[in-house]
C-alpha cells in the first residue's frame, strides 16, 4: 500500500526509480495477490510512458494474465487506464485469442475486462465479439459474472432497437 500511495501522491519524477523496478517484473507482479494492486495503481497514476510499457507487457503475456484472477484485474486496468491506442490494440489482441473473451466474461475480474473491451471495439470487431459472447450466452448465464455480460449485451441490443421484441420478430 505504501508503494500505491507513493505512486498516487508523488510527482512521477519522484517515483521514477521505484516504478522502473516494478516494470522489470510486471507479469509476476500482475499475478501476485498484492502486487497486482501496485501494477493497477501505476496504470492509473503513472506517466504515459510507464502505462505504455505495462500495456505492452500485458499484450505480450495476455494468455498468462487472462488465466489468472489477479492478472485479469490488471488486464481490466490496462483497458481502463492505458493510452487510447494501446487500449484499442489490447482489445483487438483479446479478440484474436481463441476462447479468451468467453473465459474472461465468466470470471470475477475478467468480466469487467470483457465489458471494457466491448466499449472499446467498433464496427466488425465489435460485432465479432458480441457474436462470440452471444453464441456462449447459455453457458455464460450459468455463472454469476457471465450473467452480467449477457445482460449488458441484451441491454445494448435494446438500446439499438427500442422495440426489441418486434425487431427479433422482424416486424
């Protein structure tokens, strides 16, 4: 917690050396029960350069981090606090990894990453992500966090078409 407060309260130049040490082992810290909070705080409060470097590691190790509860929280933070182009790239990488989106959608921290990813994607990529999740809607409904994602999809469907039932019926 001390490191988190330092990153939050101090000027980036004051914590430069500390953040550099953290950046040397982002993957391991992202998987650690307490270290993941430090990485998330750096994503939220550090310089753009540090954010970019963390997102690059997340992209490189997306399979490892996506499979870990703490890693999913870091992926979610990267999708929230990374630079715009890095966030979009990360969302596209998540979409390219077979099965990862549906897995994330069913986990505690991963469902937040899946929702943030849906907010970042546009066009064909968004439709692809929505189709993948809707194809697994039945299994996602069987878990607490998957239900949240399916409800979000259904809510955003109704936002697109106010007369949802009529749209489904083709009327």
